[in-house]
């Protein structure tokens, strides 16, 4: 158990530094920027897990974030997900790192808010109180005791989260939300993919299926009777990085109901039918994604510059003594959803 805890301590450190958006290795115009300093010290307050600049994170906050992430993943994928491993690391450890990185970023954003003179108004504070009261009522006595949670800690967590949300909106408020239809255009397709190590044979079959489609055979049935062929649905915009540029450009040249000639793809050979050369619903959704991406990029530029000069301290001894075995929270509420619900009220 001691070795497992120590491994998770190291994992936590990695993810906390990752949360600072790689500020340890930022470069600009060929020159290395100042880097955040990670320090180990015994000068921590009781139950203080880490600090970023002047902001501190205490153990109950970290444990609530960790168990919230564990619970969310169990709800989505089943309890067995926490016993699985990916690339040699347990999913539970990855979720621990994700939770700590999220919390570390929230703490750093609080400092950024202070620098930009962004603060919570009385209405914000009132909503934080409402959120804390609602969420505290949902926690079982066992969870409250196990987490070491108090109402004051919980209210502070909602204030931290609200302040981070507010400074993000302050930084991104001037991002132009006008995205043209052409820039966001998303197309919907069907593709018959022939997977084979014998490319010549795959091309021969693809040409046969293309000829059948050209003669009017139903596209959805082209793969029937061919074990190496499969029908898939695709949807993407011009800027997708999921497929090669040649493939994307060829698909965007298709009109509705037009079938492409065979194309070589990493999976083998395929022919594509354009179902909708301008999917309005997906295009509208893509506009929102583009705006959010631009906001994220604008925020990241400000944030990474800010955190690059912060001190980061981690209480390795406290962390090594924690039993963070995956465990569900005994509540039907979710910390982040409570925040969204309360702060969505005008």
C-alpha cells in the first residue's frame, strides 16, 4: 500500500504541473520564459496539500474533487472502469490526476482574477451560499466525516469556482463570435471501407462497388456479402485533423448524393457518398465549438504567461499518507452541476 500511495503522489505532482499549462517549458521568440518553481517544504498548515502562489488547497477540497470525478466516471461507464488500466496506469490514478489538475488551475485562476481586479459581487456570493447549502444537504454524514468537509470549506470551493469562471469570461469577452457558414460548414457522409492488407484486391473490390453504386444500387447495401467491407457514417468540417487533407478536400467537393471514386485511406480503400453537403444543425453546433476554441486559445495565452512565474508547493508527506482508494460519493448531486444550476438562475 505504501508503494501505491507514493506512486500516486508522483502522479499528482505531474498532473498539477500539467495544469499550469506546461509553464515549466514555455518558450517565446526563441527565448525561454520564467518557469514556475516547484518546492517541497515542511511549512504547511494543517491539512494543506499544496499551494500555488498565495492560494492554498486543503485536503478536503482535493478529496471532494477526486471522488466527484470517480463518481462521474462510474455513473457513465460502470464501477469496473476504475479497475481498468490504460497505457500501464490505472484509470483511477488518471482520474486523480485530472481532479487535482482541475483544482490546481482553479486556484491559479483565483490569483489571475486578483491581478485583473475581477471579483465576485454580492449576487455571486449569494449564489455561492445557495450552492453550498444545497450540496452540503446532499452529502451523507459518512461522506462529510470521511472528507473532513465543512460548510465553510464547501462555500469557499464554490467561491473559487465562481471566481475562476468569472475571470475566464472577463478574458474572453471580446472574442468575436461571428463565424461564417463557410468556415463552420460541416458535411455528413456514408463510407464503405474495405480493409485488406492486399491493396490491389481492395481497390478492385472498391471499383466494383463504385460501379454498382453508379448503376443505382442502394449505397447502404454495397458492403453486404463482403466480409472485408463495412459501412460507416462520417461527419466533419474543413479543419478536421482526424482525416488527411486530400481525403477531406475530396469529400467537400461532393454534392448531395454524389459518390466518390475509390480513395486510399489508412484503413484500406473506401468510396464515399455525400448525404448532406451542408448539415445546418452540425454547422451551427460547429460555430459554437469554434468560438469556444478561440476563447480557450485567448485564455490560454493570458493564463500561461501569468502562471509561469508562480511558486508551486506540494505537501508530499501528507499525500503519501492518504488512502485514496476509488470510492463513490453517497449523493445524487454533483458539485459542478450544482454550480451550473444555481448560477444559471438570473
